[in-house]
C-alpha cells in the first residue's frame, strides 16, 4: 500500500502504460495526484478517465435530515442566492459543522472542509480515523480553510462524528492538536500536495463570500451578533523585558508579555493586541485589550491552569483600550495558564 504521494516520474511511467495497480488505487483516492496527472496527460498524448468529485465517495449516501447540528458532515450546495450575494456552478465540497451562530442575519455555521486524501495532509490539516465518523472512512480536515456558511448553503447530510470523533474534534477546536495526526512539512511551493488546494481554497472563498458581505454591510456592531458563543484563546509568552538578572517567579511574570491569541479566526470580530498582565502586589491577573471589535455583549473569561484548575472572571464587555481584572488571589501566574475560554453571555 502506498502511504505517500508518488513522484511525477512515477506518474509519467504510469501514463506510458505501466499500469501499476497500487498507483491506480492511489490515484482513485488522491485529489492532489489527480490534479498532477491531469497536468501531465497532455505531454503524454493520452487522457485517463478520472472520476470527478472523488472527495465525495460513492458510498457517502445523503439522507433526508433537515436539521443542521454541530458534528454533522454536510455536502455544500452548488448554487446559492441570498439578499446580498449569489453564486452558481460551484463544485460541491464536504464540510464538518463545528458550531452554530444565530444572529439577526439568519442562522450561520462555522465549518471546516473535509477531504478523503489523508496522504496529502500538511501541518495545517488534521486527520480523522475511520472510527471517528459514521462515514467509516479516514478523513482530512483542512483547518486553514475554516469558514462560515448559512444553512441554505449546505445541501445534503452525509454523516456525523461518532462519540470518539466528538472528543477528538473538541480537542482540536480547543487547540489540542496531536502532531501525529497532522501532515508532514511542505517541501516547497511546488509540493504536489498544494496543487489541488489552490482550487479548493478558491471554492471556499466563494462559499464564504455571503458571510463576508453581511459583515461588511452591517451598519454598526450593535445590529448583529457576529461572533460565536464560545471563543478559545492560547497564551503566548514572549521575551523578558525590564531589568536583567534572576527574578522570582512572580517577578518574572510581571516582566514578561503574555499575548492572548485566538486558536482560530473569529468570524465578524477583530481581536488584536490582547495581553494578560500580572500584578505581584495584589496577586491579580488582568486582560488588556488593544482592539476588540464585534464582541458587543457581556462575556466571561474562564482561565484554565496547567494543574486543571479553572477560574471564571466577572462579566465584562470587551472594549479596546481598557483593562479588565480576571482573577485575584488565585495563586496562579500567567505562565501557568494553558488556555482561556471566552463565553458570551
């Protein structure tokens, strides 16, 4: 069994009539190699019959489910017409639904594209095993192409995450990615794994345009609730500033920067320059916000420490240029905080 994509020379020999059954089987499942072979075919004076849309396996039979839920796998619609945007003749892709977003512009869903060519995973992908979905097929999640779709842009329900798949994907959303489930590093911009991705990125950009248009047309941040109900952040520590030399742990915390960064893009929101700040005199942790656009309702921050303790902050409305105290007397330093969950009230 071939576990990685063959080289172009292998496909040239295949087109010359090699007929290697393992290469043929790999070609049936690998979208990137299909694209590569299509590019090589004219130079060999022949053409193969390659089934289109192999990212949708023939065994993936749609059912009549009408309700869209997180954890579902849906096939996107080939056409869409909304009040602010329309498209047609677009290739249909599989999407895993991560969460729902209800606002005055309708019901929307954060989704991530799903493909079957797990051999083509790169570091920004995550592979699911057969037992983690009801499709019983290894799947690749292209995390870099996460987008937001309206319910009418999802055409047919094909499957769902199993219980184990729910646990796995929940960890991915929270930033807990198993490196062994991601792909190998790219070998350069000519890496064959990138060929088909450019095409799919363009499709996802088209599908995500209605949500982008809604955000652009919102007259003010009060008219729409643009962000999901739960946003996960990671804490990134940067170099020590201030006086050099040995510092006590609490003193070090006061002389380092702890950036608070979303683990995934937040639809409709602009969040930048967020930092945790520590005051050793009062043993308090606060959150300093530089830019906070799109979060207009009260939120509570849940801080998770490395020892699994959690602390929930008082409610506050994020505003740029302000500091908000999250915890006091907790006896936890910023470097001990592994992640932050922001819950909209």
